[in-house]
């Protein structure tokens, strides 16, 4: 079983704790975001489905390859077998590529919905069509990731320096060709589309802020701004990641120091951990629903049932001996309370 290079006890504590914080934050934040999107009818739209797809990629990234990364840094060895390494390596590369592709589709969605808010754009990015776009895009990325495995030019092996299962090419030509294709399509081409779309959208929003007469809602503006910050953060974290991957695979090979190579998975899981909180900070609708969902999950079964339980206890208490007139007054008071509890709040306050 592959083991990590020798590390000091202090370094083991730092790496295991920081990786645990990133992975658990990504799982908590993206799970909370998915539940909030599911429970909020206003967010069940084409843009909401794309945000949910991005959150799902981050959640799967933290649960499958992130779990191996965390356990490897904690135990100092790979805790999975060969089959588990193949699954983890496949999802690590598949989720990386599909995140960028979904970001590109989201940028196109923002361009169409903000700059061309007419019936044609609503039909182009309806909820059902958006789900079809996402499914088709994910299927394409899965084929791109799985094709070199079927051809026999790629397998997944545990890299002790990176503490992750990564692609291992059988020939140098296959490594150069596949890396060039991934860099040209998923990095250069997708980032060009994202940059052009958000540049046009940002110009339109600036014009909208100066012109008060517009059909663009504040919710659309807030979601667009949140996605813009998300894309900026994504580019700031992933462009150095891809540059280091290219340097590791093609240029410097195995001469890079361990701390330099270990930055790659750290940036990947940092991106997965930050994305849901960017939505929560930038978009008030998402933020309010995430707060309600979080506090509802924390207080389920405690605060809601306190009032009825106390009422049941008080009504079932043994009656005290009273005069007939006192019993009549007691019954009338209970009837009045029951009547007021069934009234709307404003009407109940008006009745003495």
C-alpha cells in the first residue's frame, strides 16, 4: 500500500486539520445550498438548476475524492484499494472538468436571460431544457474522461505527493495530447466564453443601474453578481491549479517540491468549500433560505412543540374544586382562548 513521504508530527496535524475543515465545510455548505434550492419555489428555475448542478459537483467532489485526500493526509497512507482508487481518480477528473463546463453553461444562461429577456430566451432556457442541457453536458464530459481509460492509454494511480489518485498515462504522446486537449477546451475556450458573456452582462447591469426603467428584476441582478464573483474566485483558484498540473505532467515532471504539488488539491477543495457561501453572501434570497434551513435543522422537534405540550398538560391537569359559578367562568375562559387561537393574528388582537 502506498504511503506518504515522511512528515513531522506538527505537519501531520496541520495537513489533517486543514483538509478536514475544507472537506467538511464543502459538504455542509453545498448540502445546505441544495436543500435550500429544493425548498424554495422561486429558485426552481433554469438558473436555479444550474446553481444546483454546480453545488452537486462540489458536494460529490468533497465526498468522494475529498474523503480520500483527508484520510490519506491523516493516516499517512492510501486507505482505499485499487478499485476505490479508480473510482476516486475518475470522479476527481470528471468533476473538475464538469465544473468548468457547467460554469460556461451558466455564463451563457446569464447572457441570454439578462440581455435578451424575451419569450425566445425563456423558451431557450426553460427549466426542462436547462435540465436537458446539464444532462447532455455531463454525459459529454463523462465520455471525455472515460474514453482514454477504455482505449488503455490511461489508468488511475495513487500519488503520495498529492495524496490523491490521478491519471497515469502509458505513453508520453497520450499524455501530451490529452493534456493539450483539456487545456485548450476546458481552460482556454471555456474561459473565453465565460469572460465574454460576463463582460457583456456587467456592462448591461451598469447601464441598468443608471436607468431606473428596466424589466430586469433585483433578484436577477443579485444572482448575476453572485455568479460573477463565483466565476472570478473559480478562475483565481483554478488557473494556478491547471498551470501546476501542466508543469507537473509535461515540463518539470517529478522535480517539484511536495508543498508545491500539494497546493493543487488544496485549491480544488477550497473552491468547493467557498462556492456555496458566495451564493449565501451575494444573493439575499438564497441567504435567507439557507439561514432558515440551517436553524430549522438545528431546532427541529424542540421549539415548535413546546407550546402545544404545555397547553395539553394544563388542560389535562386535575380540576380543582370550585363553586358552580367559578366552573362556568373557567369553561367560558377556555372556550374564549380556544376561539382566539383559531383566529388570524390581527383579528385576535382586536378582540379583548
